[in-house]
C-alpha cells in the first residue's frame, strides 16, 4: 500500500495497515460499503460464509480491570464461563466492557476493534472454531474496514492462545431448561403469597446479550437493581413478566 493510499484511510485503519505492512502481512485493509453494519452483511459483501468473519468481543476482567479480547467466528457466540475459567484464576468474573472502556483500552471503537495495534496490551484468546476455514476476515480499526488472513496468521500476529470458547448449543439448551425449571417451581410456590415476595435469583448472574435478561432469573438489569426497593405489587408484576418470558423461551 503506497503512502497516498494509506493516508486516505480513517486514522484507526491507518494504524492497522501500517502495523500489517511492518510485519510483512500480504493483505492490506479494505473498506466495505457503509451499509455493511453487521457480521452477516460484511460476509455478504465479501462473498464469504458468516463464520469467516472474525468477531472481536471485548470484556473487562473484574479483578484487575484488564481488557480481554476474544476473537471468534461470526456464526458463534462466546461462552463467558469458558473464558472466565481460562483467564480468571482468582474466581472473579468478567464484566461488560462499555464503549468508553473499549475505546480507552484498545484505541478503537466497538465494531472495529482489530486483533492487533491496541493502545494498551489486551489479554487475547482465539476461538478454535475459526480454524474450520482457510481464509477469514478480521476488523481493521473501523466498523467498515476488514483485512484478510488465515487463522494461523491470526495466531502468529497476536501470539494469542487458541481455545474452545464458543457456546455449546446442547449445553446451552440444558442450562436454560434447568433455570426455567428452578424459577418456575419457585413461581408456583409463591403464587398465592401476597407479601414478602422472594427474589427469583438462583445464583446464575449472567446477562444474555440476545435477550437482555439474566440467564438465571430472567429479569432485566433495571429490574434486578430496583428489586430491593420495590413494593410487593411491583415484585408481583416482575414475577408475572418472568413467567411470560420463560413461556416465550420454551421450545
């Protein structure tokens, strides 16, 4: 890539391109159409399978506030419990990384976080599922910029370990059904109770990115935060919502 071409790119993409060039990587970043806002749209624009889009997902390790970058295939979801087992030896959990945290630690905005050229070093893990493909595409410092590489080149460029960290769909279904069974049994027990309604928490405190509900009690973050301040009428209303949500999740 010549100097003029490099200078025409967004600043974040320039940093990624320069580092790739420095390391002798054969593929420079390319800009996609602005309409390609999702992994599926990026895959369609490139004419590749969804799994070939290497998603960059950033978490915050609660014990030391470190940024944790997980790179997984576009058709997979990250199992936070597997990631925690690998990088949280103290038993503490991962936290949500908001836009400000991601920008501060990596130097890039959510949606365009590349696997390299971060402002500060990140703990990085590569999901084994990417190795199904000979060719993948990773973010290049901007929501509409990507660059081509192989999974092996991704590992060489980052020095990151490879692990099985995608959600097991069979186990996910089993865990969901177990949570539903526990909470449904508690809902049945308190149906005739008018005062001092108990919390639906079953000590599985993990928010689902898909639904926005806790995977253990099926409440939203706001409902969890406001529970202790609520009246019994408020709590009954939340219990009713929980039962509706569980019914909607049943196959």
